[in-house]
C-alpha cells in the first residue's frame, strides 16, 4: 500500500497540473477541475494511510470521510461533484456554461486548501 508521503506527492502533482492547466488553456478547465478533485482524494488517502486505512473505492473512502473527516465532507463532495460534471456532462462544450480558469483557481484556493489545511493539523 502507498504511504502517506506517496499520496501527498501525488496530491501535489495533481494540484500543479490544475494550476498549469489554468495558465495553459481555458478549454482545458474540465481537466483542471478533475485534477483538483484527485488532489483532494490523494490528500484524504494520505491521511487514511497514516492511520492504517486503505480504501478500495470511492464509496469506502467517502464512508471514512463521513466518519473521521466530517468537517471537510462538504468541500470534498463539491470537488467530486464538479469533477463528475466536468467529466461526464457535455455542458462544457457550450462556452457560456463551461468551467472558467477563475473557477478552477477558486476551487484550489477554497475547497482544496480547506482540505489540505484540515488534514495537515490532524495527529
């Protein structure tokens, strides 16, 4: 099983990808949103690895979030919801409803940052 350090490195890589996509192209914001979600997922998995838990799927991870990380549940849920929307809804083909770079920057600064800060202060 991967260690907390490996998960943290993956989270940092996903966040760098999201930030890079913001700078690269507004047409890639669906992937920026997805990278934000996976950064959060790896932060959560890193904490869970620290306490000896290795979820096998999203449902199991979300159960652990509900039980042990409930204060970030809303932030995580928002990132997941936007990621699903970015990956599976065709709405992003319409420029009027597409995710914009500022939206991705806001996800990084709010939801992702809240998750990172909360996990960092846990024993």
